[in-house]
């Protein structure tokens, strides 16, 4: 049973923003998490990607921080009260935009800091004072060391996509950041999966958390139609182009396992006339943001990316996701295909499986607890065009060499027809029988003149001798 946002009794400023954003009914994670966070309890929440986790922690935090809002221009009156940590720059920027949209009618300030950008503009914004700070761990530590931000008044800390932060090695950074925070605080941990590592992290930093699970761990959305196609490595590109065309896909994520493969595939698709852009770790932050914005605005049809785009990116109405490469980690498959079929919309995921991917597919089967059936791809250029392709070379409709499998009588008849065919030209010389030449007709070859010199041989020149020899 869904619950309406109107039943939350949010502050008028927040309720107005939520109404303008078109929110009506809460998702399961929102319906269960928001009331708990409003009471100030620690939360350990698990929900499949695309279920609205951002609103689940942002709205109750802003509601509880309204008691601190003020119109003062003094930075001291606007210390950091809530800290939201995320694993990737794109996700941090997205969450910051949503927080700003929720708080647009309040006097609460928010800011975002992440790597790949100049620190000076971020420093200026932090010096003005902000109540809600969204950050990636690495860049936040840079600002802490530069004394651009003080975290001794933080009341709420959110670890979003915590499993991903652990996967990419952010645990030491998280520990350093959390050591700067007050002991008395509310900690919210949200993750798509509850791995043993996540549970250990929660036991270290959360106090009697309320566990909220709205879906079976590692479960894919029921609105996603999943296909696995068996293709060779050399045929993957051809299969991608054909399926995009045959299925009428207008926009899609295309995931690769490497940055180099991502860049090469994007260039190949661009050369074939498809509107494509690449998103991977070697791109500058400005290029990454521009690529995402172009994809959101519909200026790009295919976003070729690595797993940097597999978590949390909320782009509405993306109809399909392609796994050009099967992910090495089975859990990443769940996050990748979670880019489609969001908020109850229909979506489809298409994965290309080569012979070397069998073990990875078995891992996905174990994770999803389901049997994966491989499908074949029938390429357009391999289909028969007007006649059945028997594998033999075609010579023409009236050429007797087409009758390879015909009975022997028809083959003999074909040979006679071939001999009399007007297309074959005969030389009369070869029809004349051979005759032995007469003795008079045979003339002996003249013997070469030994005294005759070749015109190519130059005569010797007389050269004066340096020493005269005597007999």
C-alpha cells in the first residue's frame, strides 16, 4: 500500500517543493525510511537501485534542519549540519541538485564538492557557510586538510551507495572523515546490497540502527525485460548496431569493462552515424558532466560508459541498457540494468555473451537465482535474399554451373549447352588438327659468329702503365 506525500505533514516550504516536482505517492523505501529518520534514529536501508533513496533521506533531514535556518550572512551562522557522502562525482552532483530543489523555498544552504574540478570555487562557497554538504570522500579530505571546512557540528551523516564506496577502496577515507565528526550524531547508511563488509561497517559506526529492506538483496526490477545473446567477440559490434535498429531503441546506456574499449566503441559508433558520446574515468569532469547533460537532453542516443555510470544515475525514460561486456562482478550487473525500468517504467537489458563469458554468466545466475537462456542473433546480411542460401557459390540463373546437384543426364546436357553457348568464343586455330612440319619448312638455326661483338660491350681503353715489366 502506497502512502501519499501529503500525509507526511512536511513543512510548507518542503511540501511546496515536493508538489512542484510532481511527487504524489511514496515508494516503499521512502514510506518506511522517512518516518524513522524523522525520529532521529540510525537507519540501515537496502533497496534496489532506482527506488527513490535520495528523497528517503533528504526530505527528513531538511525537515529536521529547518530549526537552524536563518537569513544571516555570517558564515558562522551556517555551519555544516548534514554531510552526504557518495562514491562518484556524477552521483554527488545529481544528489546535490535534488537537495537544492527540495530546499529551494527554505533558507538552508547546500553545496557539493568533488574531484576533477578546481578547488577555488568550491572553497569560496564553503567559506560562505552551508548547512548541507554533499561530497565525494577524496575531495572532502582535501578541503579538510586545507581547513576550508569544519565538521564539528554535523548532526547527520549519510553514506549513500556504501557498497560501491567499499568496492573502490574508500574505506580508509571514510574512517578518516568519520573521525572528524561528533560522536553524537544520526548516521544513515543506504546501499543497494547488504554484503558482509557493509554489515561490518554498520556495526562500527551505527548505533542500534533500524534495518529497512524493501526488496530481496540483488533483485532486479520486475519491469526490466532481460535478454542474453550468444555472439562471438568479433560479432558484438554488428549485433549492437542491428539490435538498436531492429528494436527501435532511441536511447540507451552501453556498458564496457575498460576505458579503452569504451572510447574505441564510441568512436566506431560515431563513424557509423549514430549520435554517441563516451563517459569513463579518463574524461575530465567537465567532459563527463557535458556528456551526461547531452544524454539527458536527448542530444545523444547512445551513452557508452564504464561502471562509473552504473550506480545511482537517475535519467528518466531510458528504454534500454546494453552490456557490451559482461561485468566482472555479478552485482554490477544488477546496478547496470537498474539504469532502465525506473520508477515503474518498462525497460529492457541486452547482454552479449561470448565463449569467454560463461563463468561470469554463471555468477549472475547464482546471484539472481535464476537460469539464463542464451538467444541467437540472426544478422540481416546472413538472411536469404530471394533464394535459399545453400552455402554454394551462385553463378547466375541460366548458368549450367548452378546445376551441381542435378542428375547426371541434366549435367551432360548442361555441358553440351555450355559448349554451344553464344557467350563462349572459340578460336579456329585450336580447332585445326596438328600437322608435322615438312623438312623444307624446317631451317637450321644459323651458328653464332664468334667474332661478332655485342653492341653492349664497350672497347678497352689504352691506359699508361706505371711499371714496365721485362721478360
